């Protein structure tokens, strides 16, 4: 492993952490972020007005990094940009493995002073092999050891999902929204301008990280496109790789230049790269999380023929449109399946052609029979259930054991059949109940999505991945 990546590993597993430049104006957030870290956390600050507030947190403050007794492996730098070279030099002298530079105002400003300071800290870090993350970034999140860059991030539990991002906000939002959708993060790294550790380096690290089995990235540009593409081609066949690219339009490209100083990327080149490598192109945070959730919980299948099961007629129509627009098929069933349906399906207002409209008065036994017929049909690769709380909520309240029976049925079907089983829980005024219902479904291994469009997009991405990597 490259020396800088070895140092990054040390920074992600530090013996001690120091925060340089914590301030009262943001409630000493960087120190509070590290409250979940199990080892020593130190402050470095020369402002006499800040020290009482730091010490009130029970944290010892020092004038310089080199004054701290004992080893420090990871440093957060949150000082004005002109002070940053002095902090980096102290970090080098202290033998620090890695530093995350929250400090901004460098090349992304297009100012001479910002460019010169960036060149200076870049040269210092490269000469010493310190793992410099940033500048202009939120840095490291490693929940297993308690390193955080936002106070709301969960900590203490190991995960398997890696994420790198040039945007600090996207990295934080992914960690928080992903956690709410059942994803557990191994490591997430916001790298901003990426002057030393760029996206190819961080992907290389996650490729070699045994704890990471799936990788997502938000990228605006790279200093070495060819090297980035080479890493992607090696990573994607071994671990699912989802790529969300910023700056796809001319206006967006102007925004990336002032955000991280990144040049515009050629969309056609990226599309070709993803096709060749088997990486998945993603268009939003929601699509990133939905696709990862589907990859995590759906049984592997490259099949693109789906059966849709709804409670009423309107959703059966719009769900068909949603999945068909994604290039998926909603085929007719085999005659054998239709013969089985004819033997019992006399529900008023229902239909069993595919999509299957079960009607509002179906029994739990009907649901089980319908699902078995669809899962055993040779024309069907996966089954989608529409479970709207608009109708189910009152049924759950009035019939003790209804939800448990439904979930037991879904669990048995999922275990018995080798086909993917997913759900849609949305279109109701009961938002809090929807969240809880989706979480409960996920706990039995059935990923549930907010609407048909998101479910269709996630399934299309996952089936594409499994077709590329059978």
C-alpha cells in the first residue's frame, strides 16, 4: 500500500486526535463531533478567549501540536487559511499520520493568495507523505471508532458501505439519510479540493479495505482522470460502485469550479466508462441510497420482468408506467398461472392480468396464494408489492395480528423463493407511520421505497449490475 494510504489508515484508526482552531461561534463543533471517539482528544488554540470554553468541555488545550505529550495520529485543521502552513508543518514535525483540512479559501476562490497557499501546503504534505484530506472539506467519518464530522452521525457500529465525496454536505447527508434507510457505513471521506489524496487514492483505499463491500462516490472532477478510470475499472468488478457526478451541465460546471476548483468532465466518457466497468451512474442522493438499499437486501437477479401487486386500480396503472419507463417489463403471466387465479380470484373490483389489483377485501390467504403464483411463474423475475398506509393503517389498527401475519408471510416467501421481493410504501398522509413501516419491512429483508418511480429506478440499477456481474 502507498505510504500516504498507510497514513490514511492510521488516521482512520488513531491513537489520539487533535482539533486545531475550535471556536465558540460554532459551539466548538469539531470537538463535540469527536466526543464519541474512545481515545484522547486534544485542542490546539492560541486564542485566550476560546480556551475557557474548550476547557469547560473537559478537553485539554495546547498552544501547538508539538506541545501535546504522546502520539497524535489524526488532526482536524480549522484555522484561517494563512495559518494553515504553520499547522501543517507542526503536524509533520509531530509525526501526525493524517490531517483533514476544514479550512477553505484556496484555489477554489481563483485568487492568487488562495492558489499560492494551496500549492504550499500541497508541496509540504507530498514531501512528508502525510495523508492530507482536503482542503475545503469535512474530512473523515469512521463510525466504528467514533470519528465524526457531524454531531448527528451515528457512531460505535461497524458497517460495510464506503462513500467518498468532494462535497462535505453530500457526505454528511449520505451518512444521515443512509442510516435512516438501514445503510451502515464503514468509512466516509469528504475530500474537497483533493490536492494530495484525490478520488483515485480514496477509491484505492476502499478497494483494499476488507470492511467495505460496496462503494458510492460523489465526484466533480479529478486531477488525473486516467488514473481514476483505471481504479474504477479494477474496483467495480469486485465491489458494487455507484458514481454520482456533479457538474453535468455548463452551469453546473461553473459551480464546480468555484466549489472545489474542478474542471468540467465529459459526460459521454463517463457513460462509456460505466458501461465498460460495470459501475452504476447515479443522478441523486435518493437514487444512491435506494440503489444501495436494494443491492444490500434484494436477492441477486439480472431479470427485468416484474409482477406488480396493488390494492386498487389507479396504482396498478401508474406503477406499470413507472417500471416500464425504466426499461423494465410487466409481462403477461403463463396460462398455468391464469388457471390458478381463475380457481379462486372472484374479488369485486380486482384484476389478475399483471399488474394484479387485489381489491380492498382480499383475505390474508388470498394474498399468500397470489404471491406464490407470481413467484412461481416462469415469466416473472421479481415481485413488487404496493403497501399503502392510506388503506392498510386502519386495517392494522382494527385487526390484531394483521401486520405480524403480513410480515410473517413476506418473510416465508422471501426465504422460500429465490426471486427479489420489494415493496412500495407511500402516497398517504401518515408520514411518520410510513417511515416506521418501511423500517419494519427492511428488518425482515424487504426493501421498501417511497414511491413507484424510486422503486423502479433502484430495481433497474440493481438488475443492470447483476447482468454485468453475473
